[in-house]
């Protein structure tokens, strides 16, 4: 076991290593935060989703107001 210490230290990417290196833990946490991928989407994709939700909310809200006759369209 003691003879094998040098070889295990030279090979830090051992898949059987139960204790990952501290640098690997820091890199893994900073990669997920720095990437900005929320739900696997980029910033542009999230922006498009938000715009579509906003337009859908406006359309459904307008339809609800017309349906309940709180707002009357001028051409009816």
C-alpha cells in the first residue's frame, strides 16, 4: 500500500479514487456557475422563452377581459 502512493499521486484521474482532488471540486462548482446554463439553456434561449411567456400572458389576459366583458372592442 505504501509502495503504491507515488503511482496513485501521479495518476490523479483514477476513476476508482474515492476522494477527488480539491482542485477538481472547485473546478466543477465554478464551471456550473460560470456557464450560466439554467435548465440546459443558453441566455438567448431563456430570453426567447421569457418573451414567448410574456406574449402568451398578454394575449390570454386580453382574451379573458374581453370574455368577461370588462373591456369592449370598439368594432362590436
